[in-house]
C-alpha cells in the first residue's frame, strides 16, 4: 500500500500524483508497479493480482481450474522434489495434494513484485485424511504478458510436511 502523502520531494497537490495503471487510483509513491511492467500488460494482467487469484482459487480445490492459470509449457518446481513441465503435469501434481484434501488454502502473509516476478510468503494449509497440515512456504511465480503463470517455484521443508502427514 502506498503512502497517502505526496511523493517525497513533491510540493504538488494530491491531484497531480501519478495514476496506478491497474487500479486507476492516484498514489503518493514513485515506485509504481505499472512503471516496471511492459506496456502490453493490460489492467487485468497485473502479476500480483493473478498470483493472488491463483492462491485464492486453491480453496475451491479444482485442479483443472488451477492448471488453467499456467502456460502450456509452464514449470512447477517444489524445490525438495523434481520439477514438472507442462500444464497437464502441473495439474497431475496438484491432484496429488489438493485433490485428496477436504480443505486447502494458500494464505498469503506477504507479497513482493518485481516486474513479472511475484514472491509470496505463505502458509499452505490442507486437511488430508482428517489431519491438519500447515507448511510455511516461500514461492516465486513468473507471469507472462498474457496473464498466465510460466514458472512456479516453492521452497519449503519437506520433513515438516512429512512429519505432519505422520
């Protein structure tokens, strides 16, 4: 969230603040996300919002819909295990842990954006076979100009996950 005060060094009124290309709101900071993105990103192709939408969609546990967020040749790498390539393989991987869950959520604690890369600090929560699993995760998403995710890397402690699966 931007500081509501005028930009540092600026003596102009708030009405002269730059517009955020995605929200249409005026902001008081100079470091706008829109300034770091190619002009081909439309207001709907905000990488931050795409990743937030993806994380929110996990709650519905629809692996086919989740796979729809990815490019055909996307790479998903849970760092403790081998990467998978392609939308179909990503869907098959999601089916392994989202599919059997009676509850699933990616709760975003913090998020940072640099161009088309989105970094998330999350707690991924699942209920599998009646067991509650909560794993702290750091994730990196790369979003293409068409609004699809081309790379997703998650860093987490596999031993912590396995212990909770017990």
